[in-house]
């Protein structure tokens, strides 16, 4: 039988190695996996985290290996390019940060000491995705490494990092037909494959046998099947495949089986096993404060349990393949998953890039095919930020066709940038489509969200539409009685989500909605709200310690667990003679007590507001009661507003749109654009432009006018090495003459200035 040995302990690490080692380095840092070298500098801001080649080395004794056995090194994730050497011989090369790969090292092992060396490189390469995105591209061996020992005859370990077992289900009346496929390496005459399906109590419900060969198909029937009904009833069977020789099982693999069928109706949304189940949930990035993306299995489970506690029934796993532990958690908890590849923001012109997309898509599907939680494969995210480049439509269509050729049981989807026109042909590629909208945060007003959604649905009533991202930053330090867009207060984030939760609940045609984001996450290019190195749109802080008020707003909408929550507790010091208390609850009534005296009882839908409460000197206790649920808070009257509650952006002047029209005369448009290489132009990269202090405010003002959004240089840093003229999200909708005027202003500034 196979033996899986954890290979995570006692690795040596260095940033300065320049050659393959033949002895274990005695002067390197010793650490355990998982590990990323960007755990700190990838979250501290400045857009300067280390991207380069680092080395890992591990010395190990040859494990016990019976004659004919094979030994594999298994890497569950190495970011982004990895080269693996055993005893100085190269055994593997892998491109892509997020998937499993293996190497058979049997013939290279010595009887005593052995040395494995791995070079890992997260330098930007033109043909490996992601190229440009709003998150840190952490480098390292950030997932588990294992040693697998298998017999000469074993389930295939050499194909796309898969397990050699795949299956799907089809409901027929009260029963389910299970179609299974196994792939066997080096099958011998007389070997057979046993397929066994057991229920949640580990009792066999179906079994089949077939002669072992390179490909072994099988069909089994589960009578009176118990369906996998999402969060309502995430019932799991287990499929086990064994290779039998004489009276022995010589290899075995197993996986979760959830029997379910689903479809999306363009008017009524998502249906699971014939039951309406509006998909309402969150997106998730995989990193944490101080550890980057090098998470342990229990931390992945903690994330999943927190999402489930929220009451969400779906999670979009952005923007790459996630850890197997998280997919397992989603299977067990009943969360419907949108899984995707990092084809994001911009299509690189390097033709090899499309092959990398295809490779990552194959690995995503082959490695995760059996997970019942996954119902949607995502082929791209906001891919037209970098412009609708020649070949993009064809590449997207090819990815969509590839997915359907590999998996006919699931639907395809993609997340569109808000500025993509409704009538774009990109919206006709995948089975269903979603948009990333931030009306009420980056620009526009909150009511533009429902206006846009209803307009799309009216124009394309047969096209399933969802919201793949929406959100607003909430920094728990900042508070206000009069919150406004982009003040970064916890109160504005809550107001934003109050609006969004309500309009979403009123629109059953939205097949899925995903909040951006469940957790704050690292983005070293950011400096938003005075907090460097992260995106603060999470409902929960990056360290998972604080659930923001918005978390409880969605719990009120989505969870059946009775609760009551007083908002703005962190806004503890107040001025004035009266104050307002807002409460979230999924109960029909809430009673509020101030300093032990009943203020009143209110009936409301999720949001309960108690106004004009008297505020006198000293501390005041507030108690909210809803049925058997209670929550309390303490507030203190102060004479002067607490300065720390307000974010002051010293770099930001008045509204960018007005500033731009003060700078240039857009009625006097240059007849032709010039591109003197000694001066700046729109053909320069974003990084080149924002590096110049004279260019930065000009750029912010002009792009604010063009896009209708507040644009800051720190946000532009995310765009990296992209030429400005290709960033269609920002410049694509500019009024005639604005881009030409911007270029003319840039051409006035010398590059050595």
C-alpha cells in the first residue's frame, strides 16, 4: 500500500544561492514548510516586495522501499516557477504557482544521505499568469511537500498532478448512476481494480470490479441515494479505488462523492437538485497577516468555517487554484464553489501565455474534478482592464471550449470588469456571466448598482447574470456619524453593504453574488486609508481577529442562527448630546436598553435604528435583546472628537474631475499626439509615470476625470509595467480629446526632471 510521508520539516533556505548544491548547506536558515519569503514584505506596502529566485534544500535518509516500489516527491504548490534537483540531477520543472506537481525520484536515491534542492522563482515572466493583479504574488514553497511511496503498479501519479481517479454522478429517480474512471500505471496480468462506495457511516452501498489496465472505466448504481444539498445537507459518500493482486490491495486512492444536479435559470437563479437556492456569498484570498499564503490545513478550515458561520452558501475562490484542504472543507460544509485560474487583468502579448492558461486550467480541473462543491469553472477575471487585445476573444473562446472538453458536467463563467459594455461579445462566451461592480465606492452612486443590473437583465433576459465582486473598504480605526464614500470608515462600509444586501435580496435573477472580500488581503502596491500593503474590503481583518460590522449585516440576511449585534462598538467615544445606536439581527424584534432602562422595541428587517438617545457625561452601557440573544456595548461622552477616528489624506486635493479641467483646455485638442522619448507620454508604463513626482498628480487628476472614479497613484501601482494607453478600464471611456490632452501635458515633462 502507498505510504504518504510529510516532507515539511527542516529545510534550509537562502536568497543568495547561485548554483546547484551537492552537499547540505550548513549556513542557511533552517525552517519548516509551508513557507513564503514574502510573508512580511508582501504586506508592508511600497510595491517593493522581493521577486526573484530563492533556494530550498533538504537532506534525508532513504526511506524503506520494497523491491519495485517507486518514490515520488509531491509539491502541492510552489510559486511561481520551480526546478527540483535530487542529488544534483534535475527531476522536475513546473510553471504556475497554484497547483500540484510530482517527480519520480526512485532511481536517484542513495542508500544513505540524499539531498533535494529546489529553486523557486516568483519573478514576473511574460508567459506565466497572473501578470498584473490587485494582490501580492507571494513566492515560496508555501504548501505541503510530501514523499509518496507506491508499488510498481499504482494509480497514475504522472498526469497533470491528478490522483488517477475521476467520477461523476447522474440522478435517476431515487437512485444515482456513478460513472467512474481509474488510470493504472504498470498493471500486471491478473491485477484487478475494486471500486467501492461507502456512505457517511462507512457502510458499503455499491461495489464493482474490473481487470486492471491503463484505463479502467466502471458504472455503479447507488440505490435510494442521499443527495448533497449544499449547506442544507452536505451529505458525502466516499469513493475508494484499490488495485488488487492475489489477496492483497497494493494501492488505494479515495475521494469525496456528493451526488447533486444543478442548473441556472436566467430569471430565477441557481437550482440545486430541483430546489431554488440563490447563491449568496463571498470571495476569498488565501493569505493571512504575517504568514502570507503559507497557511496550515487548520487555518484553511478556520476560514471555511467562518464563511459558513456567516450564512453564505457560496464562495468564489479568487483568483487561482486553492489548497485541497479548502476544497475538502467546502465539500463537507456544503459551500458551492466558483474555481478559477489567474487569467486576470491583462492578456500578455507573448503567445506562450495562452499555453500557460491552458496548462493551469487543465491542472485545476484534473486535480479538482471530484469535488462536489465545485459547480463553476472560471476562465478569467477583469481581463479587459489591459484592453480588448487582438486574439483575446479567440483565447477566451478556446479556454471555454477546453473546459467543456475536459468536464461536461459543470458550467463555465467569467468575471467582467465594470466598464465592459453590456453588448460585448465576451458576454456570450461562457455559460453564465458575472460583473465586478463598485458603484458607490470607486465612483458613481450606490443606486447605480441596481440601475445597471436591471438594465442588463432587461436587455438580455435570457443571459444568466451575477455579481462576481462588490465591496468597499472598511478600516476599523475610522468612524463617523456622517459616513461618506471613500472615508474608509467602518460605518460607510456598513452603509454600502446595507444597500447592496437589500437590492440583491430583491433580485432573484442574480444567479450568484460574491462580496469582495471575505478577508482583508495583502497587496503590496496599495496604500489606502493610510494602511499600506493590503486591500481592506474584507468583512474580516487580515489576521482573522475582528469581524467588521458588515460581517454581521450579512449574517442577518443569510444565517438562521439567532443573533443580535450592536454596530459601531469601536466608535466608543462620542461627542454631542445625543447618539444613535444601530443593531443588526435576523430576529423580527429588538429591544434596546440604555444604562439598564428600556429605550424601546422596534420591528424591522435586519437593520434596527434607535435615534436620539441621550448622551451625558461619563460612560453609558447599551444592551440589545432579541429573543434569547443579547449583545452589549459601552460608549463614553467626550468634549472633542477623537482625531484617530478620521482619516486625513494629506496628498488628496479637491475632486479630481474639477482639477483636471483647471489644468487643461479640453476644447483645444492637439491635432496629433507626439511621442518624444525624452519626455513622458501615454506609451510609458504606469510604474515609469508614477515614479515622477511631477507626473503623479497630473495622472491622478486626468484619470479621475476620464474614469469618473477617484484615482490614486498608489492604486495605479497595481498596473505595474502596463503602458498607460492600454489600460482601457481607466482610459477606454474618456471623452474625445482627453487622452490626447493628457499626452500633450505629459510631453511637457522631461524624463530627467
